[in-house]
C-alpha cells in the first residue's frame, strides 16, 4: 500500500501539539493537586486544619500562595496555561485564515462561468483558463507558505523539539 501525499493544509501537527500541551497541563495539574492535598493533610496533622490556604497576588499579577513551593507551582501552571492558550489561538487563527482563503477562492470559481461566457474566441477562453489556473496555483502556494510559517516557528519553540 502506498502512502498518499499529505494535504498542504494538514492541521494535525498543530492539533497534536495542542493535545500534548493539554495532556501535560492535566498531568502536572493533577500532580499539583495531589501535592496540595498531601500538604493539607500535613497541616491537619499539625493542628492547622482550620487555616485556609491563602492566595495573594504575586508581583507578576498572578496568584501565589504563602507556602515555599507555591511560586514554582503557580509559575508552572501559568506557563502551561499560556502555552495551551497560545497554541489554541494559533490553531483557531489558522482555521479562520483558511476560511477566508477558501471564501476568496470560491468567489473566483463563481466568477469563472460568467467570464467564460464573455469570451469571443477560443484564444480568449484559453487565455482566461490559463490565467485562472495560474492564479489558482499561485494562491494555493502563497496560502501554504502563509500557514506553514507559524507552524514551523511553533515547532521550533515546542518543548522537546530537535534543534539542528
């Protein structure tokens, strides 16, 4: 069985990065919750069960607790949330860009029959078709480059990415 060529608008790498980011965030969040639960159990054992865990604004504008490990956890959670948020925004932006691109292409497709009906000779029809197909190929190449650039940049900055 031969492999089919991939579509130039393959969103699977970006979707994979988004899902990996969510899984990493979930795994680390569960670890943080387990650690906080363990610490709360230690507080109860030391007679501090009635004290709620205080959260105060940190210098960076986020929230941090008053125990020693909290700033690291807060920074990690904020980092994961920002990573997932940025990735999701890029994913949605690319989808919006694709919708605009296809909308413009479809408008050109709809104009073609009218343009063909106005041709007075076979030469004009041939020139129109050549122009249309040339623009078609050019549009797809430009759109592919436009969409591939942010994905390539994101792949380079993604944790675990190979740097050559």
